[in-house]
C-alpha cells in the first residue's frame, strides 16, 4: 500500500515491504521515503545517488587551504590554565 502524499514518493512500511522492487525502481529516479506511524523513518536512494552524497571531496589540507580565514592573521593562543582537580 503506497501512500500518495509527496507525489508518490512516500510509502508505508507495509507498502514498501509488499512492493520492494517498485520502491527500488522508483529510487533510481528520486528518493523514496518510508514512513512509520505516519512519520518519515528512512529514505531509499539509488546507489549512484548515495555515492555522490558520500564521496570524499578533497583532502583536509585542500579544505584548510581554501578556508576564507586563510591569511586572516588571527592571533590564536593556547590557554595555559592548570588542569582541574577531578578527585572527590
């Protein structure tokens, strides 16, 4: 049983179980939301979409070099406080 709320992209758990192949097929075109107790629970996306969303985009060094704060002449100093006494 598919719900028709969000342009046929939202499924109940029971509907998704009954029509898993269709959920997967439609996920190739657009994310499919599976609801539990009327609330969004999970989203099914294509493997290609997942790869795009989770792909590493450059290294940490590249990220830091591209920072808008690079060359901002910030005066960062470390605090030299004594450690807290954790004994009770």
